C-alpha cells in the first residue's frame, strides 16, 4: 500500500504527459482529482488486499488524508487564480509530483 501512494501520482503525471497534449489539457483536472480522491479514500479506508499488505500507522494515515484534502482544495482554487491554460496544465502536473513527494516523505520508515 505504501508504494501505491507514491506510484499513483507518478502514473497520473505519465498519463497527463502523453503525446495527446490537447486532450490531456482538458482531462488534467479530472486525472488530478481522481488521483487525489483515491488517496483520500485509501487513507480513510485502508485496503485489505494481498498486494497492499504493508501497514501504515495512524499518524501516517492522518497525514496522507490531510495532504489529499489540501491538494483537492488547491485543485479547485487554482482554476480561479490561474487563467492561462498552459500554466494551469503545468501546475496540475506539478501538483501530482508534489503529491508523490509528500507521500514519500510521510511513508518513509527510517531516516
């Protein structure tokens, strides 16, 4: 499960930066919203699947939940702040990379 919190945002960045740039610009909001919403759901309801057998402690779950909520609110606010479509697309890709980085920092077991 720990790996999914880091790989899912990276997968979202890869999907957004596929060669179909015009289609991906329109889908960037929804891809980013789905990835961050999946994080919130996975943080609230930890899965019991063999693939996701690694456990996450309660503090990490709270941090993952708060990161997801803040990034979802950022996603909705940035539509009104940034007017340029290209900058908005780049900001959404950057938001997914930041999500992966923050999740990696929260889920590290030793420093």
